[in-house]
């Protein structure tokens, strides 16, 4: 994948991550799962385990989006470095 592709993906991930409807949905799901974990009967081990697994899955989705955004930051820096190098080469050619 090219740095430009990674940058586009990062921008999409950032848009999703900052979208109010998405963040509200994530928070509602997180709170429902935490409530299920903390308010479940002591003997209802299966319900707690299922809620914990779902909470981990939610956190994995969020981490995937964050990772995509971080990859985009690195891609942007790489593109900036490549642009600087190209500019330097052009200046050096103009001098000689």
C-alpha cells in the first residue's frame, strides 16, 4: 500500500472515530457492557464472560481505527520527507 493510500485510509478512520453518532454508539455499548459485568449475579459467570468478550471486541475495533490513524501520521511524515528530498534534488540540479 502506498503512503497516499495509507493517508486516505487514515483520514477515513479519523472521520469515523470523530463522528458523533459513532462515538455516542460506542459509549452506549461500552456502558451497557460495563453495567452487565458489574450488575450481573455473582453466579452468572457466562453472562459476565460474554460481556467481557464483547467489551474486548469493541476495544479491538477502536484500537484498529487508532492504529490506522497512526499509520496515516507516519505516511504523512514519509510523504513530507520525500517532498523535501525532491525539492533538495531540484535545488541541487539548478545550482549545477
